[in-house]
C-alpha cells in the first residue's frame, strides 16, 4: 500500500523519499489533503547471464522453421495497405 506524503514532506525530505523509492516503496503526494500525484519506482532491468538464458531455452520446444515461415507468410505480407 502506498504511503501518503504531503507536498511539504516531499520538498523537505526528498533525500529520504528518494532512498525509499530506490528500495521499491510507492508514495501518494497530497496538497491540502487532496491526492495530486503518485511516486513509483522505475522498473529496473535485470542482467541475465548468457549461460542462464541458454539453460532456460534448452527446455523450449524445437521450432520447425518451414512451418514457422509458412505461419508468418499467412499473416504478414509486404503490401503497404493495412489489413482490416
């Protein structure tokens, strides 16, 4: 659940609020008791080592390239007009 903070708290305690954002907390900012915005942490991309990715995809089913190409050709073409 997001913590509610006032505009003044945001201004005066910005360093602490930024640290808490970095730890994943979310805040609702209020002005005169009325919510005016939400501060949420950005989603960070995680690095996945190549060995881990290879191990995950080893369990994936094999792809028949001819069938895959046929499926693509059935749905996509090089025409410049949009499909309905």
